[in-house]
């Protein structure tokens, strides 16, 4: 288990902060914060058991579900991906993208994000 906050930088141009883990009756919610370099972001991926939500604090975020057109979000807008939905997101702007979000239930998702950490 991690001490919070816990920060990692991954090979996809992201700095991820695991801010806190909140116990809720239907599963823990992992609170996250991210900083993404221009034109960077994780590849298309899926969370089989978790929902993920990302809110833009500053910058422009692009998202895409395979087979669908990209969708773009600005400050204050939120994208939520239901469990089992393949998706990707990226910094679609010229400045650093700052996002806050959550993933629920947290399960062991921190371990999987750690796999993508720079060594």
C-alpha cells in the first residue's frame, strides 16, 4: 500500500499523483491528479473493473474511444469512462494539461500504473 500523496512519472509524458484513497461502501475511490506534456498521454487502454473520470483544470484534453470520433475538453469539463471501455486521452493543447480525477473501485490500479513508471 502507498503513502499519499504518491507521485510517479511514466514513459508517456505524464506525472501522476495518487492524491488519496477514500473508503466508500461500494469500493475505495482513488483520487488522482495529472500533468501531461503537449501531444502526450497514455495509449489506448481499458480498466476492466473500474470507472475512470478526468476533469480538466487547465489546458485542452482529447479523448477517444476506438471507432468513435475524438472528443475535446476544456477547463472545468469532465470525461468519464465506464468499466470495460477501451479509451485513450492526451494533451491536445500547446501548454501542459492539468487534470484531476478518480478511479473506482481502486483495487490494485496503483500497481498497474507503476508498471509504466520510468526507471
